[in-house]
C-alpha cells in the first residue's frame, strides 16, 4: 500500500520520496513493486507497478506522467501482467502469463493480440517493441522452471510471430 519511488531534481545529489501516487481502492493493502519508468519523451513517462494482493491475485498497474514525473495518473490494471513496453504516448504492449495485449490509447484500454505462431499455453516473460510493427517476446512452455526459454519476433505488429531462438 506504499510506493517506493524516489526522484531527484539536482542530478542525483539528493533524492526525495514520491508521495502523491494513489492506489486504486480495490488493491488497498497490496504489496507493490515499483518498476523503472518508461520515458517516451523528456516530459512523458509510464510507470509500471506490480501489485500482489494477500489473496494471491497479481497484476500490473500502469501510471502516466506528462509533467516530468511531478504527478502520476492511473491508467489501468492488467491482471497477471508480467512485462510492458510503450513506444509512444499512445501505443504500448503488455505480456501476461498466457496472453499478449496491445493499447493504442495510452494504456487506458488493452486489446488481446492473436499471437499466431506461438503455441497455446505459452507463458510470456518479457516484451519489447522497436516500432509499431517490429517486436520480440521472451516466453516459455513451462512457467514453473522457465525452461526452455524461447525468443519470438514479429514484423507485423504482433499478428504473427516466428521463433528466433532456440
């Protein structure tokens, strides 16, 4: 229920704790893991926060700042979110345990992606897009051992994927 996010305004000489980020009431008392912000420009960024509730549910909270991180606005919550990437103020992707999602409205809403070429039941561990068409995911067929790790790429915005490694 407490965000550990520090910021600096003097090049790192001193640091202050960010105190104005609000947690959705449905997730009160959740354990939070604040990830590194994803900067889209000098003034705009997304802040992914992993939330684990005491009931065992987990998900990814997405916050957005358009004022150099002075304020953060809650965008959405994605259940079982494991990784997120944004390439612009509007466009981003999230990998969950068993699905990939795409947003074109700044992470407010997420649409499932078909992910043709990736076997059903695959667990997604990471996602990275270079532009709207070219991206990669790290995945595994075994979410307990994470073996083997499989690397996929897309050249059509996530409609179709091909295995790159192994």
